[in-house]
C-alpha cells in the first residue's frame, strides 16, 4: 500500500459516517469530487479535511474536500445483501476447500441437484478446480471438507473482514480515520 502526499487521481474524498468511522472499508468508501461538491452544496456533509485544490464556478469557489462526514448517521446494523462480492469477502477471498485465492466461483455446499438453495448458509467461495472436482456431490461425498462453515454474516463482520484488504493507495489526510497498520513511504 502506498500513502500519497499528493492527491490521488480524480480527487476522491473519504466518506465517514456521522460517527466519523468510514462507511465501508472494502471497498473503501470514497466519492468522486463532483459528488462531494454536490453534497457540500446541499449541506448533507461536513468537510473534515481538504486538498490544496480549488474548483470554481461562475458564482462560487470551493476547496476540494479530502475527507467528509455525513450529517445524518447511516445505520450499519442492517443485514448485508447476499452478493457474490459479499460471499467472497465473508470467505476472505479464498477457496473454502483448498485455500487458493485465484479464479473464485460460488459453490453450493449442498448441490442444487440435491435440493440445495442459494443462501448464505449454503454457498461458499471455491476455486474453479475445486468446484469442478466436487461437482454435484456434497463435501463429505467428495472428501473435500469445508474450511469454514457458511453462515449469514452481519455488517460488522464484513467490515472487519474488509479491513484486512487495504486499498493500494491512501491519501495522508485519510490516515486518522482508517485503522490499518500502515508504513509510511519516504
């Protein structure tokens, strides 16, 4: 990971909830500068930190925010959506049979041909070779134990898992609000 003193391309802003915690760690909650300016103008956010860049219109000018906080708290306790990305995040982007991190797919632990449903409790991340090898069998029948039993995660669990995958770049103004072990580059 690289910590930049220069703004990242596109001048994005880190978006914090009203309690000053990021809305999301993975993907990191950032908005493009155009959305940030609109939110500032509509008085929906507080500017916490800025870049050294000014944008102007015929009637106003604004220093581009690098960190903003929502004025209204967004409840993070809602149930996460069942998506491919969230399943992979729950499973740490690793195959639940062999531990490989490449070529991930969904796998029905109890195959659909045997009545298995597409739910949190029956889907795991699996690499393509393991998924093909398991085929229409259960993990027991295929002698392929699941490393971690599938379950419905809560938002807090997904946020914690997301913190294990820091982005490739961060701006210095974001560091006080993110909680990764970060080594600053000279």
